[in-house]
C-alpha cells in the first residue's frame, strides 16, 4: 500500500508540473587530533567509508551512518544500476523516488570538502 500511495502521489505531482521533493543530505563532522568523524545521512553503502579512507588527510577517518534522523539506504551509482531491494523498493516505502547516479559524486564531494575544512581547522 505504501508503495502504491507513493507512486500515485509522485505521479500526480509530475502531471501537475509540481517540483518533486528533494532529499536533504546533512553531512557533519568533527576532528580530534588526527582522527576525523563524519556523520552521514541514512544507511550508507560501505563504499562511502572506503572513499573517506582514500581521500582523508587524517590518520584515521570514521563514518557514522543513520545520523540526523534520516532514514534511507544511500547507494552507490553501481548499486543503482544493479537494482534490488535497497535501491529500488525502499525509497518508495519511505515516500521518495529512487536516487539518481549523481548521488555518489555529490555526497563524496561533500565529504571531501568537509574533511578539508576539518583538517585546516585542526592544523
């Protein structure tokens, strides 16, 4: 029922020419010495932690998911192309459209900018 109701709501918005709802992606963080902690929205796929490890100027970087009361799986572009429960069905369950592949570079860019600001602040 939730699935059907979401599709009906979103289809009606599109037919009326209304702007579809955007998803807020708060990314927060703090650093203590050479350790950075990032708070990411929703249940992020592990590739976001791996990306943080690869680009972080800190000795150790930890990502925490499900922060800021945001509920959704946050997939990678590859996972979106594969489909499946997390990327196709659950967004509709939460009343949202599935994410676009641009999600991954957008979120990664936000993580990189935040890590840079945190590193500059603790130097």
